[in-house]
C-alpha cells in the first residue's frame, strides 16, 4: 500500500485516526476516556497552593488538579487561564501552562506573543508577502498582545479560507481571554482524534482518506496496532529492540540477533535509532528514556548521535537528547504529549 493514507474509524467504541505511509503506521490518535483533562483543552482554573520546592503551584480544575510550573505573582484563590500541555502520569497532577495556543488547520493564535509569522516551510517570497498582508488585515483591531502564525497548509489554501479561519480563531481567542471570572470551568474542549487528524495530517495532502465504518480492518490498521503493543520490535538484518515502560523511565534494549559480523552492532543501532521516534510516538511514551544500544566501538558513538538527532528533528513532541552515561547507556527526555497506548486500550 503505497502513498499517504489517513484512516478514520473507531476503536473499542472511541473515535480513532491512523496515518499510514507506504504501508507503515506513522501515527495513531485515539479519543481519551471519561472527563479527564486532555492535551490542548483550555480551562479557567483557581490557584490552590504553592509548591516552592517544586517550582510551581497546584491549580483546581473541574474534577481534577493541575500543576503549573515556573510562575510568580499568583495568590491562592485567584482565577487563571491555563491549557493542558500533556497527559498526566497515574497519581500525578495534570501538567498545564498559562501560555495558551489556539490552533486550527491554517493558523495558530498566540496570546502574549504578538506579531505575524509565516511558516518557514513556505519559501516563495511573493506568497509570504501576500500571506503577511492577509493576516495583517484579518488581525486588524485585535488585542495588541495577540499574535498569529500562518501554518504551512496555507500554501495550498484559498485567501478567503485563510481569512475566515483567522477571524474565527481570533473571535474564539478574544472570547476566552476575557472569561477570567469564576470558578474552575472548561472553556475550550480538547480536539478529538478525527479533528486532530484533519488539522495536523492535511499537509502534505493525503493520497486517500478512508472514513467508512470498518476502515481500520480494511487497511490492516488493527494488525499494525497489535504489533505496536508488542514489547519486541524487529529490526532490519535480524536484530530487534525491546521497549519496556516502567514507572520511572522507558527502557530500550537493542540486540543484534543472529548476526555476529563486526558491523552487526552498528547496523542494529542505526536501525533502532531511526525507528525509535516513531515507536515512542505510537506507544504514547515519554519522560526519561534510557537506551542500551548493542555493543559497538566508542568511535562510532558520534555517528550514531547524528542519526538520533536527524531522526528526532521532525518530531512534534519536545525531545532533549541528553547523551551517554558513564555506563554506556544513552539518555533522552521526551515530552508526554499523549496518554500511553496501552492505557487507552486496556
């Protein structure tokens, strides 16, 4: 199955979306369960208590507790607008921020970060100038601290469509930003799996969008998900890596398999490094990740680090490559931007 295919269906009674590229599952979105705060939802929260040793404050959300880092000047009982930034670990508060983002398929509005910006992926200077003028007209009269970013999907969109989208997002942002009085309340719900797929997977345009009932089965997505749920990931050349999440970290072990050639370790490590971002994304894993690569000469570490940096460069989730430990393990930290797949499907 060649090409870029977006598959919309349901999984265990919840909306789900899969992105399949050349027959390989690249991304998977599944609606959360219950009323738990989901990433990108915007709330009016109430400050609860300071946590000086942890550099933040707890805030009250409807039916939940959030944790807001690196803040000052907030007093208990004060109302504050926050946005959920990721999935909460079991037994921990929901991570939130006061830096709100209002996202659509064509634009992102940025309260507190004024200015008009065009996606760097749009390179044609004439088009960039046209889009800047269009955005300036649509944002005329907006709050001075409300900025806008035109996304790369604007390159193939009509001017009227872009202007309409900008005005709609501006109206939403301005309505939310003044709604600061009162108790904990959900102001903007998190986007569902199908909405996220339409918003984030439309550029480049897919070759096919399958949305009929049973599309997951017809395109083999269910089998691909079963493979993702397996701890062991086969690698080209007969090697494999084992991905095991624990409470403290995600452990990854790379093995060469039956290959005993001198270059076996490096080949398995490069294959694992290239596939690791996709595996973490599909499994919904984040936090501290520790990789025990297959044995290889120390002189090859720099080459492997280049492969890792290239592999993680296009990831939407913030990732920090920390480097090698004295024991020869490789550490990285990935933002928990979604709930683990194993929890969503249990």
